[in-house]
């Protein structure tokens, strides 16, 4: 896959390019010193992937992204935003994802400058994820669409339980999300009623400062209350709780029938933080058949083991549809393991779970 690196720092361009070039799956075809140069290079080089800084002279990353999306429609490069780990930067990163960036990575200059192995691993993993999904989309686009669509839909349906969602017994909702997730969370949650009757607990793969910005952004958009779930936060009251990034969140029973958030930084064998598997499995122990899980877009298979625990205890599971995912890995793992009761688009999920309000709750609803 061909990659264009856009950053106003010559040192950052060099370090990021070297990290990318170390993986034989990628070829760095060019670098650009600012947004204006980036748009010009994107048009001339036609890369598959672009890493794009946000704060740059002449043309910032958001302006460049808008132009790339508007002008590069023939080859549609996937864009990974590289944002400094600041509150302002992370807020801008969410704006970028609403414009059309596939994902964002926190870029700490000190860390990148030391050729940090963790940053490099995350950078390459994200590029593989968004690049791989882009390749699948392009291949599908250039084949006879009717036949492929039919075959794909039949294959998915064979793995779906096709059960109705019974909202009358739902006492909590857990959501797993990763690459491409924040705009989907906005779409789903912004339409929820103010009289939400259950807690919704979200594990979104992101660093701490990004999840703080995400919770603030959702709180501004949503009619119901949105909070960042820190250690000890009560998460059994109605509302939306975003797991603090960089940590694992384990819902835990407490005195008085309350459920609180317990956070831990490391769990052996778990790569992504916060872990969707841990959230799902721990919540299933507390809520059993009264739990509803929603698995959204993301790379890897985080959430599949937890979804199996939910199914075993009688809970209900919805997975995001492939065509609407930035990366189909996480929903695919749930679907192919025959754990999904329904497979829906974000719009369908949004319309369905608006019935979690306190008034006029139908006993059973089918999508």
C-alpha cells in the first residue's frame, strides 16, 4: 500500500516515514510539509493511505482533509490523523473523523522522537486496518455488485440468530467500539431521549485525553447525561458512561445494589485498552439476561469472547453491518461466531435503541 506522510515538522516526517517503511506492506511514496502541499501531493501521487497532521501552516489538517475528500474521489485514500496529545488536538481529531478521516493516533513528539516501539506498533496496526478495509471496498466496487451483495448477505445471515430485541428486560447496555467508532457513537447517542432509563457503558479504544474529549463532545450533543467513567464512578444510574481511555473498565457490584467502575491499567494477554471483552464479560455476570450489547466498527476481535459470555447468560447482542464499518474486524468476529441476534446499520441501531427511554416502552421490538 502506498502512503503519503503530511506533517509540518521535518523531523516528524522523517521518523513517521521510517516507521512506515519498516513494514514491507507499505511504500512511502512521498511527504508533504503542510496541508496545501499535502493536497497537491495527494492529487499527483494518488496514495492509498495518508497520515495527516492537524496543526500546520498555510493550510491546516482539517482544511486539507476536506479538499482531499472532495478532490480525490476517484481513488479515495484512507486518512489517519496524527494529532498531538492535547485536549484541543483531540477535539480537532474528532472533527476530522466527522469530515471523513478513518482514524486518529495520538502523536507525542517526545515519544515519536525516541522511535517508541508502542507508537510504531499502533501506527502500523491502524494503517493495516484502514488500508485493508479500503482494499476490500475497492475490490468489491470493481466486481459484479449484485452477485457479490447476494452472496455476502447470505453468508452473514447464516451466522445471525435473527431474534427480536426484547427491551422490556434490558437493564443495561454495553457498547464496544474502535476504529471509526466516535462518529458512529455520535450518530447513535445524539438521538437518545433525555429520559433514558438504563445505563449505557462504552469501551472505545482510545488514549485517555481522547476519551475525555469524546465524553465532553457527546455530552454537548446528547439529551441525556454523558460522563467519563473514572475509577469508582457509579455506572448503574441512567446515562451514558465512556470508559476512561488507556485503562480497562470492569463493572463491579457494590453496596446498595449499585454498580461502580473499577479501572486497571494492565491485564495480561489483553492488547486493546479499554478491553471490550472485559466490559462485556463483567457486565454479563452482573446483568445476565437483562444485558444488551452493541458491537461497533473496529479492528481485531476484541469483544467476541465477551459476547460469548453474554450469549451464555441469556443477554442480547447487536452487531454493526459490514458496509457501514470503517473496519469490519470486531463486528465480523461476533457475527461469524454466531453471537449476533441482529446485524444493523448505525441508523437502524439508533432508531431501535431510542426505545430505551422511560416512557412508552414496547414489550418487544424487531428491527
